[in-house]
């Protein structure tokens, strides 16, 4: 909603890794043909934790791992918790909710990163979070996580103990949790929490897709203007006049 729909045409694609690579390929092809006025915003994923393979003036990465982590890092999270959470349960929970989400989400993010680094091709889509996240404490059981991913991936030949040791070694590097955690994972954990640990919402009211929509609606212009994405787009507009992306006044 921050984009000038008259001056800028938005094209949205699915968030699969292959789609991200395709965007980079298209930008490269258009750049060689001197095509003007195109800019792409992609999820950073783990790019900020390593030397990005592709840097171009027309390619912008999210500040954090992805769009959803940007939403959760902002005060939009407090708005959603105020709407669906319980003050009594939050007080009893006794922990900062955002910190609890990150703590539980880190092993999942690291495990996904390990799968990519080691070319394990493990499947994380469709895993059941309630099988390894305690809905009362939001704490994670790493061995249960590993078993759930192995089952979903039908990777029964991998030894859980070896994977857990690999996970421990990867975690020792003290990376920024906002770059490691995947936003969809954190929203899944938040969904569990709002149902039991920090709220009593109906499952249907706080299912992940609805929560992500609520977070987007709660995300204000003032939050956006503090991001690197905003600064990068403004810089791009200055260097690519008369092309325009953002609405006047933002």
C-alpha cells in the first residue's frame, strides 16, 4: 500500500527459491539490454549471513530474513498480540514474547540453512509445529524437530544425533536471529502461543495465514520509513528519474 500504483506496476511472484533465482536472472538479462525502470525486492533469506552472490543496483533484499520477520520485528507484533492475546496469560508467561519466538525459531532456521549448505534437500514445508514446540512454554525440542523433518522428508538414513551435533556447531557462531529465523516459522509459533501460552484465541482466528494478514495490516508507514528497504528504494528513485515507486509523502 506504500507503492504509487499509477506510477509503478507491481508484479508479485511466489516465494520459492527457484523464483528468487529467476528474478535475479531476469534482472541480469534486462540489464544487458539496457532496460530501464525496473527494480526487484526479494527475501534476503540467509544472504546477509554470507557474501551475497548477486549485487546489482536494481536488486533490493529485505532487512531481515524475509518480509514476515520485518513485520514481526516492528511494533505490528504488539498490536496483533494486544488484539488476540490475553494480558493475564502474557503476565503468567513471564517472558518477552518476541524473544521467545526468536529462541524457538532459531533451531528451525539453522536446520534449514544446514540443509541448504550440506545439500540435504530436506523438506520443511508442511511440518507440524505442535510436534516439537510446547504450546504452553513455546520452547522447542530439537530432537523432535529433527525427527519431524526427517519424517516429512523421508530421510530415514540420516542419523538424528549427527544432525543435532551439526546444529549445535552451526548455532555456535552467534548469528543475528533476525537473519536466521524464517518469518513463516515464527508466525506458526505465534499461532500456537496465541491459542494456549499467551492467549485463548480460537485456532481458526489465529491460523498462520490470518496472522500474517493481520501483521501486514498493523504495519504502519512510520515503521517502513525506518527500514533499509525504504532507503534503498529512495536511492534508486534518485538515480533512476523520472521512474517512481513510492507514493508522495512517504
